[in-house]
C-alpha cells in the first residue's frame, strides 16, 4: 500500500515537475524569499503602528425617549467614513493603515449596551456626531468589556459565528427604507423597528451570560499601491453594473434579441424594485464589513442555542429579492468528538476568535480575514442593523439615559 502511494510520485509527470522546479529555482526562490521578507516587514511595522496608535471604546447611552429614525445613525456613520492613508511613505515605512471602526451591541448578563470602538483621534468627531443627531445621549469612554473576559476552557464555554452575504455585494439587504422608517408621519404604534427582535433576544440573557455583536467597518474604495498591492483591486460598483445587466438580460420575461434590445417595461415589479434598490444603495458611502457574534458563559449556565438564536433574530434584514446576512463559519465548528479527541482544535479556535474580537482585527494583522472575508455594506445598510431604537423598543434591560438633560437657568444665584 505504501509502495503504491510513493510510486505515484515516480511517474513521468511528477518527474518532469521536479526537474522543472530544480531547473528554475534561481527564478522562483529569490521571488519567494523577497515576498517572505516584505510580508514579514509589513506585518511587523503594522503591529508596531497599531500598538502605538492605541484604541478607545465609547459607550453610547441613548435617551429614554427618542423619535429619531435610523437616518440619524446613517449621518453618524457617514461622518466616520475615511478611505486614505497619510502617504506612501507612511504605509511602507511606518506601517500606517486605514482607519477601522467597530459598531457593537453587547448583552452583559442581559443588560444591553451600545458601543463604538475606534482609534483615539476619532473620539471628538464621534462624540459631536452623536450629540448632534441624538440630543440627550451620553457618550462615555469605558473599559473594554471584552478584555475583561479571560477564557478558561475548564470553567466556561465560548461559541461564535462569522457572517457573509447571501448574494453578491451589489444586492442590498432590506434596509430601514423598505421598513418605511424614513417616513416621519407614522404613529408610534405603527413603527416596526427591525432591530427590536435582536435587542429583545439579547435582553433575555441571564446573569453570567454574555453575547456580543461586533460590526467591523473600514471605508471601501479601489485598492492600489497605498494598500501594498502590485495589482489594483476595483471597487464594488463594477459588480453592481454586472448584476443589473444580468437581471435585465437573463431574468426578464422577454428574451432580448440583437435587433430588439430589452426595455425596462419587460421587467416584473419585483425585478424593477430590486434594480432601484441597487441603484439607490450604490449612491451611498460604502464600507468593507465583517460582523461577528460571540456568546460566552460559565459551563453550568451555558445554553447551546444562544448564538443561533441571535442570528435567527436577524432574519428580518433579509429578502428573497434583495440580500441577507447569514452564518459563514461556526466557531469552534467541531461536530463529532473524534474530530478533536483532546479538544486542541476547539480551544485554539475559541481563543483565536476571542483574541480577534478583543483586537477588532479582521482587515489587518494579526488576524487578517480570520474565519471569513469582509463584504460590502453601505451607510444605509449599517444604520439599519446598528441604530439607537426609539420608544417603541421596550426592552427593559436596554441601557438608556433616565431623562433629558437641560441647561441650568441663567438667573440662578452664584
């Protein structure tokens, strides 16, 4: 049996491959070593730059009564869109990276809180944007809740999900526009906030349980030399054109002919609405995005179905004619005991996910594209899945500011 296996590598084909590799090593070996050197250099400098830059975590405590639609959050997110690096020198010699943000909703023992993670230079901008669009809110710099969790596999369990889109990036998810939350003339009892099921589910956690939703974002654009790319990577708008063309040419009620091009009236209403949604979405600022879900709890109160329940509470963002968010990787992802007798793989994946979450790392070192690759969401889509709910969301454990603040009267005695 073993002889048969090794005999596979003694055929004429494999002998030719080995001879070719040996004959051309003066070409490919230097290229391999140079590539290894550059990758090592950039990894080192970027780690160093990230450590020097630091980070902050801002908790946003929302007003008790707010009638703002997700459009207000869209304006907040528009204010942090940034797609440039200072200079080529900074990128290649200093390890500078594009700005990364993390929009987070965390349930800590059932208490639901909103956070925005960023580099320190963005603190004043985030504060001013939030205060402008959400009067009465409080923005407080806090200690990182995730860093407080020290994973001990003997005493606790950890489970997570990374996500992807159901369809190509060109198709938007069902946004607050489709939910008609952009119309300010609706009565409170008529408002259906798509974020409500998520918050209600997070609010059901018991003391000791923690569930976190992390939405990592980075301004999307065409990538080139500043991103240390020898060959440029186009932006997502090329894909939009292709998908619209595909709908018109292959999914219409009438097959187009060379002498009779297809016209819009031949499309169904659903197809026409899909194209309009894609065109509307393409006019928005876009972000490279990765959403993670993490659930951690002591073993004695750990509930296996918690993580799946959180993802299930997000189904309303999907549509058969548009797009949706679905699980990509389940972590640890071990199904049968014989796949990992000593729990080595399980624990490695759990620790990796937790560490990547704490570092907010997916676009860059040290956990670039760990457990999944980013996809594109616009400000409109992000504001739909991350916004501060109004009074219609009655989750009792949602952290809110008890009452609106007012300035003291000017005639008070000093």
